[in-house]
C-alpha cells in the first residue's frame, strides 16, 4: 500500500441548514467545496460550520450513506439535512 502525505483534502458539501457564519459559495441545497485538514472528522466539520445550529440537523450523509461520524477523505460528498417535522 502506497502512502502519500496529504496536508489537506477537498470535500463537496450540500446543506439544507445554514452555517453559523458566512461560507463562500453556500446556498441552501447547492453544492459548495471546502478545503479541510486531512484528518478532519465529520463532527469537527459540523461543529465548525454550524455551531449552535447543529440542533437543526436531522441527519448527515457521506457518499450516499447516513453516518454519525467518520474521518473525511478527499472527494467525499457530504449532505446535511434538516430535522423533519411531522405529526
């Protein structure tokens, strides 16, 4: 197995929850790219982007699979979905 040093990765994010602060390229439901440290976990990204708004997140999807947390990899597609109301 070949190991290369990678200081950063690029991921694509589609979120239906607004980030706490301005994020270049963010629009609800539209893809935008982020460059992250190579060892970034999904929960770290969620905390950084959404902070207090995390309570509005219903579920997180990475590459088509619902996950609670994982270390992200270069090229991952992350989807952040809102809590769904109902009754």
